[in-house]
């Protein structure tokens, strides 16, 4: 009987510990991009709207400008985004925020 008691204590503590170590979601994290005027904000919103149906949001700093140059026209087609004003807003957001943004909690 004592054996089972001990065993359950061990199991409970393993469960409790593993629960604690799950990573926090980061839902409260604010990302500070360097340029976020009205045009860049529209660009960010448009990218979030049009560019996240197939893959996750691609942060600007993940790729160099040359990669974006090559990829964006292809992705506009994939996203069926034909409005050139909106295309330019996304481009503006990305090209002005190619350095890693600061995050706050
Ligand atoms: C219809 C689905 C779809 C949509 C919508 C879409 N993408 Fe993609 N995207 C893909 C696929 C599939 C790949 C991988 C292509 C490859 O590797 O040849 C990709 C690759 C990329 C890459 C290259 C880097 C990587 O992670 O492989 C970037 C950057 C990117 N997409 C950005 C965007 C942006 C910005 C938009 C919005 C304008 C967008 N995507 C919309 C499907 C999509």
C-alpha cells in the first residue's frame, strides 16, 4: 500500500513539474518595429490578412532585401493581391523594418 502511495506522489510531481515548464504563449509581447507610420501599419495589417493563410506570418528581418525582391511578386500572385497600392504598403512595411524588431513584455 505504501508503495502505491509513493508511486502516486512521484507521478503527481512529474505531472506538476512538466506543466510548469510549458513555454508561455507570448500573447502579451509587443513587437516594436522601427518604422510604423500609417503606411507601414497598413502594410503590416495587409500582410497579416493576406499572407497567413498558407504559412505563418513572415517577419521582415528573417530574409534579406534581395530575397524579398524575388519572393514578393510571387506571393502577391499566390495571395491574389492585385491592388498595387496594397502591394506597396506591404513592401513599405517590410523594406523599412528589415532589422530585428525589439520585443517587450
Ligand atoms: C496560396 C498560399 C500562399 C499565400 C497566400 C502566400 N504564400 Fe508565401 N509561400 C507559400 C509557399 C507554398 C511558399 C514556399 C515556396 C517555396 O519554397 O518555393 C511560400 C514562401 C514564402 C516566403 C519565402 C520564405 C519561406 O519561408 O519559404 C516568403 C517570404 C513568403 N512566402 C511571404 C509571403 C507574403 C508576404 C505573402 C503575402 C503577400 C504570402 N507569402 C502569401 C504560399 C503562400
